[in-house]
C-alpha cells in the first residue's frame, strides 16, 4: 500500500509540473522578422504609448536596461518592440488590431527580431556569417545591430521563439523585408527556405502557419524600391501559406524607403486584416 501511495504521489507531482509548463492555447504568438520597416522606422508619438491592452505582450529579445527590460522576459507591448532604441513597427498596430477581434480570455504576444538595412540572407542559418563578413566594411552599423543578437539574428529568433512556446502557441509570421533585395528573383525561394527552417527548428508541422509579407513603399508614393513589389506579389506561388499585404496609399517619409508613423499604424492594421481574411474571418 505504501508503494502505491508513493507512486500516486509522484504521478500527481509530475502531472502538476506538466500543467505548470503547458502551453496556453489562448496565448497567440507571432514571429516578426525583417529589416528597417519591420524593425521600427516610424517615429513613436504619444498616442502610440497610451491605452495599450495588457493582453498585448512582447518577449524582449535583447537586454534593454534603459527601458527596464531583460532578454527572455515578457512585457506589455509598449514601443519600441524590436530593440532598445528602435521606432514604431507595423507589429505594434497588428497586435492592437488583432486583439480587438479576440475574446477577452485570449492574449497576443510577439517575438520580434529585425535588422535595418539587411538582406534576407542575414536570416539564413547557413549563409548569415558570410553575408555579415562581406558587409562589415560597407555597413558597420548593421554589424553592430546583429551583434546585439549575439551575431546571429536567426539563432536569436529561434531561441526566443522556443521560450515563447513554453507560454503559448505560435500562430504566424510577420515579414517585412525586400528593400535590400530589390530585383532579386530568388527572394521568394529564400523566404520559403526561411519559413521551412523556422517551422522545422520549432517542431511545427510543415505549412502549418501563415506568413504575412508586406509590400515595400509603393510606386504611388514614389517608392525607391517599388519594383520589388512585383517580386513580393509572386511569393504565394512559391509559399502557399504566404499572404501579401498591400502598401498602396500608405504615406512614406522623404527618403521614399520608410513609411511615416501614420503609414506604419495603418500598415499594422492591414497585416491584421489580411490575416483575418486569410482565415475566413471579417
């Protein structure tokens, strides 16, 4: 009888431990990757820091003592979301818009890793080192950004995503990248490889989650890289779970590479709307 009691006690303890670390299916997590527009090029204004729903969370990917955040910890998603001194990202208003459609018992979290000025190769788990080494003289500032992620942004993304998986369920990927790959017709295949690598490294089923890819500043706004939108438009042919998010009409700042704060806010809402449509919701 004593042995039976001990066995039951151990079993109960193990089950309790499993409950403590179990994923919460009501905590929806999205991975955010890309270059400067995803990183956060919009100026953060007072309206962007107010009335943020505490159900909206960010998993800090770097140590940011100046804003009292530590790597690997969850915080209310007050901008900046990417790193300590970045600006307003489409991810900010994607999360806010999504929460407006979600029941009160559900929450939303972001894992956000992006590097301004970088080609998509920076997220290639094999080619990233060669790409960074070849870019050191031309873009030393980009190298310093990558160093904040331990020199390997993809590895940091996966590290943070695995931490996030202990708390919730990964529901999708937000991508904004392409300015630095303008004209590169291999870009869709590179995105597919990145998508496949992420799912494999996180033990997610192949083709199981959507990838939302935003267009760069459009021709209607004088976008310097607007021709890249023709390549971005072909992504669903290579990656069936891809959804292209239009940038048409979104205002840009004078450099015609980055969206204004107003454009960033609307872009984030468009990411959310595109996801809802793809899922068959209004």
